[in-house]
C-alpha cells in the first residue's frame, strides 16, 4: 500500500502541502524526474549567474587563477537589487566566475524551485489520468524566475533603449525576485496537488 493509499484508507484526504511533499518524494525516487530536475536546476543556475554578471565567458586562454578578498564580510554588502558583493574571483581559461555566496544561494533557491516545478509538471503529464491544462502551470511559473535574473540589469536596459526609468519601474524590477519566488512556490503547490502517485 502506497503512502497515498494509506492516507486515503484512513478517510482523510491530504492537504495541498502534503500532496506536494508526497509528489516531490515520488519525483526524487524516479531517474527521469531526477534528470529533469538536475538539468533544469543546473541550466537555470548558470543562466542566472550569467545574467547578473557573476559568470562570464571571454576569449582568454589562461590557466586557473583564484583571488580572494581580504575582507570576507563584504559578502553581506548589497550592491543592487537582490545582489551582493563578491568575495572571490575564479578564472579558468575563458571562464570567469565572480563568487558571491548570497548571489549563489539566491540563484540556487530559484533554480531548485524551477527544477521542482518542471519535474512535477512532467509527472502530471505522464500519469494516466490527464490533469488538463493546469499541468503546465509549473512550467509557466518558471518564466518570472528567468526574468528575475535580469532584475539587476533592468535600469541599465531601460537607459540603453532610451526609456526614462521612473521610480515605479525601478521598484518593479526590484520586486521581480520575490514575485518569482512566490509564483514558483504557488506553481509547485498547484501542480503538486494534481499529481496522483497511485497512478504512476
């Protein structure tokens, strides 16, 4: 008897959070959903770091070089919209990585949410009982997360294209990150409640 069947047998239907946790547990036990989660999360993590400028690819062909800041407390200094200071610079051939622990943490959280959304969306699509169009909600919730990676660059983009950035527009860019997190968590709960482990 599965965990889902055991819960149903006791006469109480699990809540949205419980259903989502059960669906995530099922996803973590399948090689295909683990692969989807890993590929999506790693891809988004790299894309986010590239978008905010912490990861760059140039034409240099030098060897490995690591430089660390003298004052590691700079890691907590804010340098922009949900962006924090760099404490190390790592160069390896054409790749340059500016290491900011809090930037990496934020990117990892967003990447994990995007990966989990797509993994559960996949489970919703493959279960015999079709979930309808709502099964794609998790994938759609990843869109603002991708936009949030450009939040720090928003004002620069507006200047380049010649638009006068008002305070409201700049605040909108600043809110992209928390909005992305809220939408991704909401999407995760929405698709999680529709995945029926008993049908997989």
